[in-house]
C-alpha cells in the first residue's frame, strides 16, 4: 500500500471517529449534571459512565492494541 493510501485511510479513520464522538455527545447534549450521573440501566450505568467508557476504554483499547 502506498504512503498516499495510508494517509487517506488515516484521515478517513479520524473523520469516522470524530463523527462517532459527535453522535454520542449529541445524544447527551442538554442533559443536566444530575441526569448525566443518574443510573439509567439495571447495571447501574449512567450516561456519564457510558461516555467515559467509550472515551477511555474503547478508544484507548482500539488505538493501542488494534491500530
């Protein structure tokens, strides 16, 4: 694969990641601090917990281990 193709793939990946972040943040936009921290699932997860999981666990895992 050429360097140009790799550069384009990296740009596509960054764009996709930015779109996914925007989607998740849009879903929680406008929630109060209390609503962000209130458990909404039987497991006790809150919206803030989900955002933290996606940012710290999922993204770090994928970029450190997969990419």
